[in-house]
C-alpha cells in the first residue's frame, strides 16, 4: 500500500460528507427533477386549460342561442 510522507501537504479526507452537504445535494437534485417534471408536463396542463376554455365558450354560446331563440317565440 502506498504511504504518504509525514510532511506531505496532500490532504486526504476519507470522511463522508457532512449532513448539511448531503441535504443540500438532495434538495438540489429534487429541485432539478421537479423543474424537469414541470417543463415536461407544461404542454399537457396548457392543453387541458385550453380545452376548458373552449368548452366554457361553447356552452356559453349554445346557452345564449337557446335563450335568444326562446325569447323570440
């Protein structure tokens, strides 16, 4: 096994990272995954919102035509 000289300036750290560093890395990873998921699902959310607006517009037009037709009789 290779040994470093006692006066070596090389700092070897075999300790695991601190809890704070692990939590920061976890938060960054979860945040990146969440952002990726939001970007991937954004078109579906916009399409669903558009379908809702289209449905509401169609129902409003049909209702107004029905009310106007009833008032003319």
